[in-house]
C-alpha cells in the first residue's frame, strides 16, 4: 500500500492562484526563508503552509510573472503533478525553510503526488533535510505509489549519509520494491555504490535474495552497462559482495551467470575476480553463449575497457576456443583490437590463413596496426616457431589447471608470462 494521499481540496493551489499564493510559491522555489516566514506567520494565511500545488498545467503557470527560471528547473526535476512546500524545500535542500514549515505543523508524511518529502530528500541527497524530516517523525519505511521506500531512492554516491540516517531510524534494509522486487542492496549494486553496499551488508542485507528477473545483487552489479571510468567502482562492489559470500554461480532467468554479464559489459577486473573464485568458464546460457562468446561480440565497442585482458583470462582458465573455421569472422569483427586477435591465435599450433583473412581487415585498420598484421599474414607460408609449439603443447597438457600449475613450476617470470599469453604485439 502506498502512503495515504490526504488531499484537502480547500488548500489545492492551481495556476490561477494570485497574490500571496504565487509569492509563496516563488519563495519556496528559491528558498527565500524570510518571505516564507512572513507568509505562514500571517494568521490569515496560516493554512497555506499545508498547501498542495497542482502543476498539471505547467503552461498556465508560465503566464504568471514570478521566478519562471526557478519553475522551469523545478518542472524538469519533479514529475509529480501535485506537490507541497515540504517536498519542494526538502528536494532542493532548503533546510531552514523546511524547519520553519515543520515547526509550524506541516504534515511530515503528506504524499499527494505519491511520495513523501523524505523520498524527495533521499532522491536528491539532501542529507540535512532528511535528518530533519526523520527527527520530526517522518517514516523511514513509507512506500511510494511505485513501491519504493526512501532507502530505494538512495542511488547516488552523495546519498550515503541519507542511507545511514534511514537505517538508524529503522529503515528496512531488505525492503522490496513493488515492480522489480529489488532490495536496497540490488539497487546499490546496480548503481555501483560500494559505500552503500558495505553499509547494507553491515546491517544484515540479504546477499542471495533474487529480484523478479532472478538476479541476486551480484548478478545485478555485473549486468549493469559501465563506462570505462566506472569499471573500478563496480569491481569494488563485486569484491565486497564476493567477500561477503555471494554465490558466483547463481544464474538469472536466462541462465546467465555473473561471469557471462561481466564479459558482456567488459569489466576485466570483475572477470578476474570471478575466475579466481572458480567461476564456471564454459557454462552456456539459454541462448547458447559461453562467457567467451559474450566478450567477443563486444570487443569492437569496448576497446577502452581492454577486452583483450578478458579474452586472455578466459583462455588461461580453460575457456573453449573459437572453432578454426570461424576465425576469419572473428578477425573481421575484432580486428580493431589486435591484442585480442593475438591472444586468440596464440592458442593454436597452426593457422590456415587464406585470402578471407586479409579481406577481413579493412585497409585503414591494417595501416594503423601494420606491424601486427604483417606478422600475422606472413604466417600464411611459415610454420609457427618451435617456442610457440612448445607453449601450445604444454597449455594443452595442463588445460584448466594451467593457472594453478604455472606458478608452481618455478619458471622464470618471462616464461610464466609467455605461457599465460602475455602480449608482444606480433605473432611468431
């Protein structure tokens, strides 16, 4: 059930408002504390502090001569058609204005537009406003019409203090959202918030609870598209979850594991973390894809994520290789990442290079990476080196035990790296 709307028609203010009502609205938008106090302390205007503004016809509001710039910003931020002075001041971080409204009896959990002022404060990371609302009795577990508690709306790094306050005031750390059945831990994982993850885990968040898509928080973190600048924060999230005991083998509804998704969205550090914790490198999803398929499909679009690191890690942990007949196709789609091609081809003891291989590399790509591709195409009439053949033989013998055994052989670092497909920039 959502919060009670409690709409009183005698205090609904529409765009036809005049005089003090418009002055009050304008003061709320800009946080004009003195004007707000002068209006709400007027005995004739006392009820205006609990007013509900109907902004359903935003065009009409524009016809009035007041702070239109503030209204425009507000109208892009708020999607609700009904809002209150508490919502406006809490969402914008006007703590002093909010305090005066609460001291004069404004209803703290009023939710005419479907969510309370506390939801607004948490959504906009206005920590002091959240603190004030909670101190005046705001419910830490109030639910919006969309089924979100305030803790669900702490989805920004700056909202960590709001989340701490909510938990201190009794917020449910395992509360479920209505549509997606997400817990706050799911959302913190999806938004890449390691600080929130650590906080929720300390408050006993359920680490294996699944949402409507069959995702645990670890699945949710790995399934989120990430820019290159976000890779580290998602790695920190996954590391916290794995350290807390998250099951790395859990599949979602499409039988995709965290490793599948970490490969799809190309996070090398997360892939290494999962492989080091014995993730199944060759498990197939319902679509028939292994983790290797997922990364190869995205290489051309994830160059700044260093997809070659993922391909190398998968191969070193025993991943299936590409069928030799499909290598020209892989070359075509991955040629902009010569390191990916290098590590793939270095798992074969022989290559049958034909005209289709040279045709797969556009002239401009060949020119940019000419040193590497010249070394590749020169193998059309030349066998692989003896050193490489010895590497292939040893890798085939060790198979999935490769990573474990190599470190125990006592080999020089150079040879260890060679066995583990270190990048050289050419083929021999």
